[in-house]
């Protein structure tokens, strides 16, 4: 038995045999052709494009049924590129004038487009789509049957160096029980789509494809970020038990707790909210008892098109979500592009240090027209429900003042045009940069709420790239520095009379719920929906006083492993059903 540690990106337990997806290095047999072969090559490429279009349309239909229209639009976007006359001519030009073989023309053209895309921080996020399209065309040209994950015969754990967005979105969820990826981080396309499909997944595991063989038995613990290879009988049994306990208790808990408040035994009320990427996730969240949406990651609107979303597209997506929320609150986070979004291991950001670069709110402040369109849409929907706006990656008071000014100007415009909007629109910020946590007491004077983004807060505090598999085992939510910054943020917010939520992945770990409660968090916003009843259960099983005592002890523990041990011990005592 061997235990490999990675980054937990999609919770749950899966046990099955490995299906190894080989790296798709494609060898191109010949590069150049003679003049007499030009028309034949053009014809071959036309046929390959037609075949690829047929595949993409079929995939879009299948995925639309399984995962919703927004994800399916990835394929429609690929098909759109293939139909684009300018794009097509580039390929044919190379065959006609440079006498390239069709495969070589495809690979050269794509290489050139990749360069163009990489030079633009918005387009750079679409490079994995180009790669995906290139592989599809080459496979079709070379006649090799593309490994379609949708046609698997038995239940498997999919192990790969990396998965293209379309591969992840097209997996057969009946057969693919878990996903293990060598590279990447929690915000790669793969991670996000795996979560949306409800498949347990661990990424950033390191060189597993060389070490595993098809047919090896593995356990994927998508909650702890573990991959257990050839588990012994005892481990297998314990995981089987945990899996069935969690499935059964999930259903029972959902029924039992859906309408119960998340309130401790001594009366401290917190709120359990859901994170979403797509409006279609709202009904599932509500069914599982979500009291609202604590984080709507709007950058996924970009998946649908190569252009930034228009005000109307923003508006329609938010309205779709609001209509299904029945008056519950929804926190819309403004666009948070850049760095690892959406590049994953394909990340090709042109900045030397993209995590410290022009990402997120910085990008939006540099492109105010993009932010304005989004804010206008938010103001418009604000009269249709309990809508709140939240700005990501704030690192100084000055940034808050800038975005508030922009919002004030837009409100002024609305007033002048006689358009209705919520005059009490709540404005919040994410605390996910250490400088914001340290200056929380200053920032709290300018906003209505905080939400702590532990995914980024942890990476910036411990200096651990959240998307880098080489340091993923150092990514420790219970590092005392992280916990102290959370506490500092909560205390500053409460001193100023504002609420503070937590919407990073840490909130989706039931094991941390009581600790976070003890640190004073007012709402936890988590995903996937099945976690929500468990979070409620945790809150309802403890006294606030005891949770506080636990958190006071844990912030003083020097070693994160020791802190984890103590927290787990506490959980086992108060929540034996969830932590057997
Ligand atoms: C976070 O950083 O914790 C967060 C919720 O934002 P994202 O994961 O989208 O960067
Ligand atoms: Mg973040």
C-alpha cells in the first residue's frame, strides 16, 4: 500500500481500478509534401475538420444533458473556431503555399495561435482549448481512435497527467468514479468541472502515471487529497464503511436538516451557504438546505464565449440564479481572472509571476469597462432579490475606495436615468491576501461584510502556490499563521459590527467546521451541496463555548499536523456519526 498526497479538489470517496489515460503525444509522420499532393492534403484536412465538428456537436449534446448547457458551450466554442473561415484558411494556406502536410499545418498553425493567445491575459486562459482542438484534429488526421472517456466499460478511477477541459466535461459519470491528476491545482478547469459533476478528485499528485498501471486498485479520498494505491484490506474496509456511511448519512441528514437552522446547542446561529459557478447549481444547493449563495464565481461566464460577457449576459445569468433562490441572499463576486484561472497545468500566463501580478480586481481596475458592465448588471438584478456584491483579492483600502467610487458613479447614472436599483446594496470584499487580514480593521470601516478566501489566503500566507504539485503537501489550512489571520479578520469585522463569512475550500471540509465556528465565522459557504447538511450537523452538535475553547487552543499549536490531530479527536467525540 502506498499513500500519495495531492490537493483535494472535489470531495468524496471513490474506490475502483485505475484507468490510465496515456499522455497524448502525437507523432507527425511527415512534414512536407510535393506540389502534386496539395489537393489531397487539403481534402484530408477538410475531412478531419468535418469529423471533428461532428464529434464536437455530439459531445455538446451529450454533455448538455449531463452537466448543463454552460459546460457544453466549451464544445460549441471549439466548433465555432473550426467553422471560422479565417481560422480555416490559415491551415489551408500553409498546405498550399508552404507544402506542409495536413498534420504539420495543423500543428504549426496552432502553435502560432497559441503564441497570439499567450500574449493577451484574457485569451491566455483559452490556450487549453486550443490544445484540445489540436489534439482532436491530429487524432482524426492520423486515424488513431481518440480515447473517448464516454465509452468506458467498467467503473474506473481516471488517472492522467492532465485532462483537457473537454475531456473532463465529457467523462461518463456512471463509470468514472474518481479522478487523479498529476499536475494542476484546485482552480483548474478540471477541478471545477469535476466538482460540478460530483466526481471525487485529487490533483497535483506528482508522477503517478509512470508509477501506476491500468487495473491497479486505488482509493481516491477527494476530501483529504489522498490517493491510496493498492490499499490493504483494513484500509479498504474502513474506506468502504466511510463511503457508505457518508452516502447514507448524506441522504438522512439532508431530509432531517434541510429546514433546521445551523445553530449550536447554546444558541449561536451561523449560516450555511453554497458556492456556485453556474446558476443551474442553485436548485441542488437549496434542496440541500443552503440558506443562500455565499460565493457566485462569475468568471465562469467567460467559458461561454471568447468575448468578455456583456451586461446582458451577466444580467441573465444572475436572474436565472435569483429566480431559483426564493428570496435567499446571493453574493455575486466580481470577475476574478488571471493567474491559475483557468490555465491549470497549461497555465501560460505571460507575467513572470502571475499570482503576484495583474490578476483579479487589479485586472478589472485596469479594464474598468469590463467591471462596469458587470456592476451595472448587478445593480439591475439587485431589485429582484437579496443581491450583494463582493470584490476579490483586495489588498489595500485604496482599492476598496476605487471600486466604491466606480459603484457610486454607476448608482448616480442609474438615478439620472430613473433606473431602479437597491439603494442599500451590501458591498463586501474577500479577505484573501495577508495584507487585507492584517489591515482588516481599516477595511472593515469601508464595507458591509467580509468573506475569507482561504484558498488564496493560505497560498499567500505560507507562500505555497496553490496550483503547484511540488509544494502541495505544505498547503496547510491549520498552519497557525493562517488561523491567526482568520481570527484577526473575524475580530476586526466584529469590532466594526460587520459579518464575516468563509468561502474558500476550507469551509467545505466538515472536519474544520467546528474550529471555524469557534473562530467566530458567521457563515460558511461550501460546495458541493451534499456537504451542507453535514456542516449543519457539525454546528448543531456542539456548544459554541466548547468550539471557542477548541479554537483558542488550536491557534497556539505550532505544528499543523498536531493541530489536525487534536481537531480530529474533538470531531470524533462530538460527531461520531461523521467521523467514525
Ligand atoms: C479563495 O481564494 O478562497 C476563493 C474562494 O476564491 P477562488 O478560489 O475563486 O480564488
Ligand atoms: Mg481567491
